C-alpha cells in the first residue's frame, strides 16, 4: 500500500504534501500580521489555543500571491517543534501514491527549484513533491551571476 499525500494547488501547480506530516486542514479566517516578517510569512493565526505561523506558499515560491485565488485553507504541519499553517490556493484531495520519484528531471522553473523533492504519481495525475522545510524557509536567495 502506497503512502498517502495531501494534494493541493500552489500557484496553479498540483503539489503533494506527505499525509503523515499533515496534522489537519483548516480554514484560516483571521491572520494577524507580524511586523518586519519576511514576505512569505503572512502572519499568525490561532487554532485551538495554539498559535500557528501562517506561510503563504505562493510568496514562499517567489510568486505573486495576487495572481491566484485562494480558498483560505491551509495544511497544518509541525516542523522542529513549531506549528505552521501552509496557506495554499486550493486543497484538492488525499490520494495514495502509485509511484514516487525522488528525482526532479522536469524543468519546473526557478520558483520550484528549491522546493521540489521529486514527483508523486497519483490516480488523479502527477504532483510535485513539496519540501515542507523549504516552503517554511521561503524563497531561496538569489544567486549572483558571473559577468
């Protein structure tokens, strides 16, 4: 039996988050901004008396958050003892993986280069396997180009 994945849309692309890492899927109603936070940190939200850092996954990829509509739903995950709500465009489904590749041979573009761990093949189609830690960290710093 294959592993389960939460399938979501981020910036118009299907992404997979390992189901074992997802504590819940919630609707985010109110986000309190955090002064001087990085662009991809939308703010803080409360969930059952617990503060979650809300990560705008589109901004974490360096995409313009205004380009995509969002349902206001988020996957709640824990990383290094801290709770995060990964705000996505849309939650699609939970699906079992038919196949998982830890290779990322396709050119996904610079937005996905630091986040894509590989691909997951599911009954509804392929999805980019997203690195939760990379989404929480935000867009990789720009590399200077040699002249």
